[in-house]
């Protein structure tokens, strides 16, 4: 099936080039998106679920490993702060993106933000100057220095899975820094 689809894509591309089609890239992208939607690319059967407007749950990080699902239920997000318990100073936040079956999900487009007192104090993508980040392995470690004790909100946003954009889904975590 995939070989047939690739052959069709190549034929379409050559035909469009020969016709001097001005929107070649748009046509190819639309065709690839159509193929991706019709293909079963991941075990995550709820890949395209979206937030239905329900309240977003916030999971408290009360152990060295805490897992919750994104609000659209496409993925589970596991966060492991080190050292734990977290005290003011340098911390590494290990974040794993998991399919609902808890198998690591590769190729995830994501971002991580940290808020204190309703003010964003860190956004991982801003460090790189990119609109989002990508992990090929499905596991990342984000270093951060907490300057002072207090209550923080960590938000992990997921914008794509296996190179397929999804409506942004989030997993929120409360973190008490001592």
C-alpha cells in the first residue's frame, strides 16, 4: 500500500512539473496529508482527538515520576524532575511522550513552559528561537534553574505526532519547589 502511494506521489509530482504547475508544493503537501490521515501510522488510536473544551486537569508532581494524559488524550506525558524533591537551583526535567499503551512515542513536536504566579518565566522553544521543538526519540531532558521556592506550573504542549500536525494538546503539572 505504501509503495503504491509513493509511486502515485512521484507520478503526481512529475506530472505537475511537466504542466508547470505553480502550486506544486501545495499539491504535494495536500496529497501527503491525505495519505497520512488515511494510513495507520501509530498505535495511538486517538491520534486526532481534540480538546472538547472541558477543563484541563493539573497533575501534582508528588513523586520522582508523574504521568498524565494530554487534554485530547492522544498521548501520555511522564515528567521526572531530578533531583527530587525539587529545591531551588538547577533541575533537569526528563519528559517522556508515551502512547496510550505507554510505549514511547517517537517524533513528537512539543514545547514546555514554566509559569509562576500566572506569569510565564520560561519557554523551551524561545531558547532556540523556534516556534516548537521536536524529539525523534520521544524522550527529552529540559534543564532549568529555579531561582526561588514556590509553586510552579509546568505545561507540556504537543503539536504533532509522527510528523502529522494535531490541534495543540497540553498536559499540566503543579510543582512545589522547596
